């Protein structure tokens, strides 16, 4: 019954992937295969914020179904051991944290930032920039004093990128302000996408790692779009909100007995408390089918009982999903040949052993990174 946790993490992560993918499309992105598109746009910062190493491994692996960026090393081990990943399932980059910058002192913050660029002269490197004044850092340090060092990260056979990290303030307002400043400071190299949105050259990007969740991501990207900036300027990092700030009620995940056999006779099992019709459970043998492949009359649609005088268990046996694409057929009225559910585990034996690669391909979104040729 604890599979609710990776199911919820994976679903939450996927919804953010959908938001990011849509924002990329809306602001002119044209590269969708790895490493482009959405695959590195939501980084897992959650290891330190979960309750155990096991939670980090399981939840972090669930996130890696959708993305390739992670700092949760336990998730890589989980994917290798249990999901047959033949190579690293996720990747990370060198990154500063506040004490590695603030220990240089206020007057030498720019020297600490320069040190990050010199210590990692190629490839990607992220640097926290809000230790004292993030706007000054973007305008005077990154956008002026260290500007040529940053631009020089892409030269000849050398490729590199600085990822500027704010970590405080209102996420939406701060991201818009920072992207605005950087586009002003690097204006000679800013390009315009096919949708007319401004995009920094690949040597610099911004990562928002504070206050990031399924609600804030589309809000930030929407504000950037309205301000005339492409979504590809941004990357996100999420910690506790990705792996910890959720529970079984997040997606109302519950497991209930629906049928029992007594003396050779099948009997429907269900609950239907009059104090909460939302907790009514489905009854009888169940199949999950595509709605377009399922015949049913209007009177067969499930209708919950309205009060204590109604029929316990409600009426009807067709339970449609919110989008109407799927239907759970209850009371043994379904077609087993059309059942989308697959038996995975029975009596201590694993019956299906899918690889991470197979799961990623099946869970990917249209034009997503794992469905590219």
C-alpha cells in the first residue's frame, strides 16, 4: 500500500513537465530531444528534505521517470538495482551553496563567483547569487565584471554555461526581474524565438530553486511569457515540494477490497459512509477500460447516494475519469480483454519487471524527450 508515494511523486512531477513543455512550445522552443526540451528543466533537490534515505531513493526514482536532473544519488542506485538502468539515470552539475560564497565576505562576493567560473571553466556550473543582493549580482557581477568570462565559455571546441540561482523573494517577480536584467546586460547576444520571445544565448541560464511546485512553475513561466521572455531561459529545482510535501490525500490514493469469495461464492465489498460520499469505494470485480471502447447507457453511470435514504453503494457501475477518457467498470460488468490494469505482483512473486527505459517511454508526453527518435 506504500506505492502511493512514488505514484504521487511521479504524477506531481509529470504535471510540472506538462506545464514546462507547454510553456516551451508557446515561446518558440524548437529542440525537443535530449538534452533539449523539458528533460533537464526540473531538478531534484529533495534528498535532504525527505524522512529517510529509502524515501529519497523511491521518490527520486519516480521523478526520474519524467526528468534527467537530480542531486538525489540514492535514486540512481534505486534505478540501477530495481529498474535495470544500464547507465546513470540522472545527472547533475557543480554548484555553489551559500556558505561557499558568503565565507568570502560581502566585499569579495564577486571574487567567489569568479572562482566558480575559473574552477569549472567548461561544462555547466551553477552559482547561488542572492547572498546579499541578487539584482546587483546579476547587473554588476555577472552582467558586467564577469561578463566576458561567461561569454567565453562557448568558444571554439569549448562549451560551457553559467546557471544563475536566485533563492529568495517572490519566485515570479524575482525570476522576471532577473531575466530582464540579464537580457539587458547581454543584449548584444539575445536572440528572438519564432514566437517573438527573447532568449539568452546558451552560455547563461537561470535556475529557480525556491518555492517551486506544480502551482508556482506555470505561474512563473506565464509571467515570463507575458513579459516577452522564452521559457528556455529558465530551469527549476524542487526539494521538499517534490519529494515530501504530499500525502495519500494529495491524489486521494487508497486501496480497498472490492470483492471476496466466501464458500465459493463471490461477494461485493464496499464502503459508503453517509458522512462523506467522497469516500465511497467501488464494488465488485473491477476493470479499467478506455471509455471509447466501452459500451454503456446513461443510466449505467455511477451516481452516489445523496443522503441516508439512498441506496448504499450508489447506483450504476460505470465510474468515468474526470477527463472522460477512461472508465472503471464495477460489479464484474467489464470486459477483462479490455482491462488496462496488468497484474504485477502476486503471492510474493514479481510477474512484471519493467525497465526504467520502458517506463519512461510509456509515461512520456507528446513530443517529450523520451519519445524522440
